[in-house]
C-alpha cells in the first residue's frame, strides 16, 4: 500500500497533493503547481460546465428555448424533422425514441432482443468472472461511458426547484438487464434548478453496476416524472415528463469518440452526453473516508478517462468518516484514468473566514486485471483510501 503525504503544513494556501501525472488531456491547460490555491480559475480544467447556452451550438442557429422547443410524442418525431428542418442545427443530434414497453404489448420492436419484459437490475456478477490463473484470456471491449444527462426545454410551472424522480437505464447485449445510470424513487426525489430560458437541468448520475458494452448497439430506457404541489385535499400529484426507449449505434467506429444526442418528448427533452471507448476495460473506483473533521466535509470526486478532457462527476456532497463511494469508469486499454478529489471543510456557521480546500490528483495505467490501493492525506485531519480494481467484461 502506498501512502501520499500532504503538502507543506505551513503554507497559507490550500495544497495540491499529486501522484504520478500524465501530459494534460487534449484541450486542457497545464494543471496547478504544488501548493497552489484552488480557486475557480485554477480549477477550469476540471470544471463541470453548466452554461445556459452550450458553446458548441453557437453560430447562425441559436439553441431552442422553452418557448420554441419541439414537443413531440414518440409517433410524431418523424414529422417533426419536416416541420422544423433546423432541429438538428439548434441542439444535439436527434436520437429517435420508441414508445415505452408495456407488458400487455408484445410487439415492441426491441422487446425480445433486449428482454424489456424483465425489469431486473444488473449486478457486477451478471457479467461473469474470467479465471486467469493458468493463462490470461482477458480481452477489451467497446464500452460506453456516460458524462452528462440533462433535461432540456422543460417549462417548470412552479417557483423553486423541480422535484424529479424516475430512472434512466441502459441495456446491452452481453446481459440485457437494466444497468441504471440515474435512479430516484419518489420519496428520494432530486431537487434540480431549471434554467428559465432553455429549460435545462442537470441530473446527478449514479454509477452503472458494470461497464456498458456496445458491440454494435445499446438501448437507453427511461421514465422521468416531476412532483407537483397541489391543494392538500387532493394530495401530491406526479406528472410524467418523458418515457420511452432509444437505441444507439456506434456505426462500427474504429476510434473512440464523444456522443451528444437529444431525445425529444411531449413535455421535455433529454440531452445525453457520453464517450464510446474502443477496446476498453473497467476501472472499479472505491473511495472511503478514513478520517475527516467531526462536522464532515464537502467532497467532490472527479474522473477523466483515456485522454479526453471531459470531466465525469463521480460524487458531490457531504462526506463523513466511514463514508464509501463506488463507481465504474470505462478506460481504453493501454491508456490511463485520471482521478481528482477535492475536499472543503463543512462550514458549521461559526467560521467567518473563507474555507480552504485540499486537492489530490493521480493517474492510473489501465490493465486487464489487478488492483492499486492508496491512502491519501488530504490534510492533517482528512485521510482517504482510494482503491482501483481493473476488470474486463466477460
């Protein structure tokens, strides 16, 4: 087990604890130096953007707003392109959606191939285990890595945050069960801030149980609802926002690439951003807080994969001693995984000065199997265990 120590304890500015570092990812500027402050400007290479109008859509055709956002049902999408030929120029590329599977309907075009009648959740063990005790038989596969999931064009009729619940899952052809990347029950809804102009709201992703294989196609299955407040005598009301499924094909690409697709619905759309990584393996990332201030700390856990500059937010929230976070990240073989942990002491209301944060970064070479285990001292009161386990998908 390797131990990385913190920075100079006498330094007045927050420290940056580093492990081995790779060259900067494409389009990234060089990172912070040892012991440099962790201001917003310094964090730009690891910033999770939340612009109201995405930069990549600037130009002659402005993005859709809530006032002119196309609102179409599953069966009306083919006509939407004719009615609004600019649809592919004012947002991410269209991903055709299909109606949701209903148990009484056995004619769904994807029902048999993806076993949509089975709502079981996939687990790590569904993919099987490869025995390499005598001879290594591991091989990489093409894997899909989610980066971002946003609602778009949603006109929230009430003041305050929108209370979202439901699920977004994938089904691949290795074992076509639900592999959740977003899942919220009604009693554990997510309160999200909706941009008033574009109707966009970022959803907090959870980790899939295992890597999402995409040999040629993969299916997205989704159902999102919003809790609405009504007079007490009527009780709470839950409105369906978007429901269905959509099949994505990698079109036999030979190089890894970023995909950005939009699914249109009657009340809102879904923007799905992901990486398709050719010849990839799984990195199981387990982080445990061994020691932390009594009041806890605000913790952000980020990842970048395979040299891409897009930031994957693995965890964001309050963490205390004993808290554990587990994620699965797809990484190209013969490449590397970048991890970044940023911790800030939780303000209990009695601290008037600006709270300083500590940052740890490291890079890990991908491989077919094996494990790397580190204990990191973020500062004198915070110790974190980081374990990376490499596995292929059987």
